[in-house]
């Protein structure tokens, strides 16, 4: 009798493990990404004497997943810092402006969302806002530019609500004619952005 009961218990546990894993491992219907550590780098333009510069990045995203894809809204702040900048042939040590990056992107998991490791590709559109800075007398006010991005990354999920994420985006920023700032504006800019983050499943997937 005891052997029969033990066999039934083992069989029940074995059959329950896949269902439990399926309901808890993987992306949630709604996810929050918190990115305390990232980096953004603005390449030097081809013609105009605007400098290349880079700075630290922090922020987060909200992702809604359904039907095998996700829609993600993001908001990041790149904090200005003192660095050596080349304005044409002149080199100056100067503080760069704070930059705000926002976008809406489509997230496509390559192998599906119900996995511990979820690689994905992404593309979207957004904006970059350059804030005023006392070191740039030509920047009288904030200036906003349209962007497009594409890239990808990997999400790793635990058996609970927590996970981790690494993300890279190549961003193209549209120029503005006669933009008043000396850091950004007169020519199309190419930008590299990446971050490491904590992922929280706000609404888990159904079994």
C-alpha cells in the first residue's frame, strides 16, 4: 500500500513539474524593466563640426506581450558629464548636456517567450531631447529630434517574477536645419546604446 501511494505521489509530482514551469518561467503578459546601468555613444557626424560624445544611461521600459510579440515603451536619461570634445579641429574639455531618450518598439522573441532564456530582436521609433546646459551658450532651450532604432538582446527569467536583461540598439537620429545647439542637430547622427537591467513580471503568462 505504501509503495503504491509513493508511486502515485512521484507520478503526480513529475506530471506537475512541467505545468508549474510552463506557468512561471518566461516572459509575463506585462513586464517592467529597470535599467540602473547603461551607456549611450553619439558618433561624430560626417561633415558638421559637432563632437562625438558618450555618457551613462539609466531608465526603464514597460512591455506588453501577446500573440508571440510585444510592444514596449521606454524612457531613459543619459546624464551629462565632463569630457574632452572635438569641435572640428578644436579640442575642448566641456560638460555635455543631459539627454532624454524615449521610444516605442516592437519586440519579437526569436524562440518564443516560454523559456528561461529569451533572445529577441527589436525595432521602433522615438525621440531624443537635448536639454539646456550652461556650458553651451548656443543651446537656448531644449531641442527634440526624431529617431529610429533596431537591435536586440536576451532576457533571462527565474522561476518567479524576476529576471535579467541585456539590450543593444543602433539608433539613427534625424537632423534639424539650423538647430541652435552645438552638440547635436545639423546632421544625421548614428548612436549606440546598451544597458543591463532587472526584469519584473507584473502579470505572469497563463499556463
